[in-house]
């Protein structure tokens, strides 16, 4: 009896290691969050709110308007998703449902390799190849525009979206396809009205993951969007330079004095970015949960 | 058995079928009468489901299969080139072993097929909804829950919903693959009851989930063993006086 109750030493060590590893990863996240708050919150007291949410970002003159940066990020990210979502889902449907078996075996790994391309390489690619094309096509003085950024970001998030959406489609049981066909649906009707809706929550996850990659991306965006902190309010903003939140932090962090107002402001942007991403993820999770209860499947 | 003597609704003629070179059906010939329940029974792996899925060409999408012989529906070869598959599957409905409500409400599930077929008229759709659920003996239980998610119904209700979904297309033939395998005895009874009502208007082919069920519902029974059709005859006779030794052994439980 005594033998059985006393845990063996090996068990104890391994269990402790697993516990420490698990707890420390939670701990690090919490620490990062507190660091972000400690460095960023002061800006909300040092700078007036009207200044902070004004339309001009000129830290040298004490102007800390974050609106152009927030809108810049929103414009680039939303445009990227608008391009990547239909393309990604359709590609996933093609790979999983339409392409012959041998083609699928080749396409899948190729798409996954795309996800591994370093973002700086994509940025370089965008700067030297895509930007001149955009400039010529639009007849603008520069090819470094929000559109260029959106295209690069769309390209970056495509592998994630395709790959995850394809897995979601793959997880739909064959019996759903049978049921659709047996109801006299054509192959396309079965795909669009039975298989895709059944994989809905997986596809939403795919898009959220892709969007997460897009909104947090810094390097490629900084290289191709031109980085002018202007309000993207006019209709042609998509075809003009913009600056995103991430690019601002990355570009200016190297040259600010630690503890200055500007320094705190950059962390403040970090907090805003964090809050936006958090709300996005929460909304997505809530949507999936509600859909699932409403009779969606997974 | 009022239709005896008339030409069969479905005629299966010398059909052999293989998956990746493995023979699943061996020269099967079988007549399926109209407006009656035909039962395909026998031990697992006998080719019952394969035969069923050949009648609405649901096996077409499986790669590496081979088929010879003919399947005639009202005298016409459904494997002839140029056959409209969508049309065929509207005439030949199918219900699967596991109740499989599609995403959406009870109403959406029943009206799936008609909407795909292009029916838009509201009153017409309501009629179809009522008639299909009535025929599947489900109307009374779900008439106040038509806009609830189909996944909230019980297992037995879901299976009858799947039957209603097939009936909404007004098929001529209804194929059922072990439709009660996942159900309790009471739900099973209700499904069987709806089958008895349905056979007045439909040709029904069913793979039952037990010999008892086979004996209860069969007008015509066909015993299948290892891809072969061993024996076929009126249910009333076959279960009492089987002609083939193997059928007798299976029915009396000596193997299987």
C-alpha cells in the first residue's frame, strides 16, 4: 500500500518540469503584458487625449496623433483580407475538392513552403518588383502605397488561410458529400452549400489566423507602404503611401530616448494594437461559439 | 405485393463490381418491384451497401472501381452515357446509416433538395415541408420547432428528418442503408411505421440492421453473402422456408 502511494522520484521530477514549463510560459505572457502597460500607460497622462487621438503624428513637435496610424493599419489589413479571403478559400476548395489526387499531393506541400518565406524577403520582393509595377499601372509618383502593402500582406497570409481552410474541408466527413449528392445537388452545389458551410468554423479560424499575421506584420509593410503618416480618408488613399502602427514602432524605437514621452507613446501604440487584436480574436471566438450552438457542426 | 407480374421498377442485371481489384459484387441479378419494400440482408461485407449505392450512382466518385452489367430504372440503363446524374438522384433518394442533419434548421434541412431544384414559391415550399414531415411521421413532434437547429433533435427524430429530406424531392425510389442502426427500439418502431405508410407510393430498398427487422418489413427479401446473391423471394416465404442451405444457416443463427 505504502509503495503505491509514494510517487517515484522520476515521476516527480518530470511532473515538476512540465509544471514549471507550463506555468512559466503563462508567466512570461503576463510579464510582457505588464511591461507593455508600464511603459505605455504613462503616455495617456503625459499627453492630452485630444492630442493622442488627433490626426497628426509629429513626435518632434510634440504631436502624437495616432489616428493616421490606426487607420493606416486598418486600411492595409482590411484590403489585404479582402484580397486574400476569397482567393484563399477558393484555392482551398480547389485543392481539396476539385484537383485530382496527384495534383493535391504536389500543391499542399508547395503552399506550406510559401508560409516559410521570411517576411523581409517578401518586403524586398515587393519593393523591387511589385512597387514599380504598381507605380506604372496607377501612374503615381511612387509605387510604395497602401495597395502595395495590402498585396504583399495578402500574399503572406494566403498560405495560412489556404492551409488551415483545406484542413477544415478535409475534416468534413465523406458522408456529408454523399448526403449532398444524394439530394440531387451537383458537385458544385454540394461543395458550396454542404461542405463549405460544414467547415465554416474552420474557415473562420483560417481567416482569423491570416488576419492576425497581416495586422501584426511589420517588416514587409514598412518596406513597401511608403511610411507617410497621413490620414487615409480620401477615396484614393489606397493608392497613396500610408504608415501602420507596427511600422511606426519599428522605425522610431531605435532613435528615441528611453523614458521620454515619445518612447512612452510608441508603447502606447503597442497597447492600442494589443487591444484591437484582442477584440478581434474575442469576436471571432464568440462568433464560432454562437454558430456552433446554432447548429453548425464543428 | 399488388404489383406482382408488372415489370420491375429496378432491374439489376449481371452486375459485378470491384474496388481496387477486390470483387465486391459477383454477377448479381435482381428485380426490385415497385411500391413494395425490398430487403437486402446478410452478413457484413456481403455487398449490400455497394449494391444500394449503385442504384443512385453514388459510387461514381470513388476512384479505382470497376463495374460490369446493367442497372435499369423503369427499363432504362442508368449507366448509359448521357444519363443526368442530378435528375437520377432526385428520382432515387437515399438515407444513410447515421442520421446526418445538414447545418441549419429543421425547415432548411427538409427544403434543401427542393431549393436546389429551384422551387422558390413560398406556399409550395410550405406544402412540401408539411407533406414530407407527415410522411416521415415526424410532423407532430417538430411542428413547433421548425426553426430550431436540426442538431437539437433526438437521434430518432434526426433520422426521420433525413427521411423527410429525401421525400421532399418526391423521389420514386427510396434507398435506406441501415436507417435504424443508431436508434433505440421506440424510434426504430416509428421509422418502420413510416416505411409501411410510404410503400403505398414509393419503391423502397432497405438494408436492415438485423434479421428481425428484415423479417418485419420485407415484401421481397434478398440474401447476400460475400458479393453473391444467394437467394431472393417473397419475405413471407423466405424467412419461413429458405431454399438455400446458407440462407437457412444465417437466419437460424448458425453463422454470421
